[in-house]
C-alpha cells in the first residue's frame, strides 16, 4: 500500500516540477486516476483503513501528505479530487477512533501502542491541507484549542470488522479494541482479539 502511494507521489512530483513537458497533462490525469484507484483500495466502505494497525495506518496517511511538499514549492494543484479527499478524511477519522488513551495505538495486527510525532503530524498536515472545517481534526491539530472531539467515543466498523470502545476521550479513559479482521495489510491471525 505505501509503495503504491509513494510511487504515485513520485509521478506527481515529476509533472509538477516539469510543467513544460508535453506529457504533463497526461501524467496529471493518470496520477489523479491512480490516487483514486489506490485510495478506493485503502479504505473500506465504512471508512476504516485496510491497514490493520495504527502505525501502518499512520504510514499510509504520511505517504499521502508527500505531494503537499511538492505543492508548496510548485503550486501545481494537488492530485486529489473530492472523492479522494473524502476517503482521506475517513482514514484520518478512523485513525482517531483507532487511538487509545493518550492517542497511542492498540496492540492490534502488526502494531504497537505508543503515540509519536508521526501521529500528530498527520492531524496537523491534513488539517492544513484540507480539513479546517472538520471539528475533530481541528481539535487534534490545535491540541484542543478549537474544534471538538466526536460526540460518541465508541464506534464500530462493520466492514473493517473492528470495534473501538472508550468511556470518554480523556487521557484516563477506559478503552478497548476488538478485531475480527485477520486478512488485510500487515495483519496477523488475531481474529477475536481484545486489546
């Protein structure tokens, strides 16, 4: 998955940096279509990322921020149409729900349970790129200065086959994850596991 997002980012970087090439428009059209194809494979219908652990979920969202660096220098429009943006928004939201207290990850799949700067970078970057209108992403990006956490601290992903429960969004919350999804990227045969 991250290889697909990295390689697609490279094509965007090439056409963004060399607009004089005759194939510029063709590369642009193909890159937008490829991002849309890749994202549709990365996000289940219920909004959960196909990656089975928070750290790989973060990796995917991190690689998707790559074009923003190129955009900052070239001003070539980012290669995400509105449907691609919504898939990214769903992944950012599901990353939030996938977080335990202190916003670290649960021990699920091929994952670990520590919060790190990559997680905060995801919220900050996607907030600045597209989602300043989103209360929960705003809350995370501004360290609680504005926006708000989702009203319901518990959610279930019926296609992704994961449930996340917490008493509230505080750092001292009681929280539990439950997964029945053992197929997918970077997963383990840990169906019915509880963390």
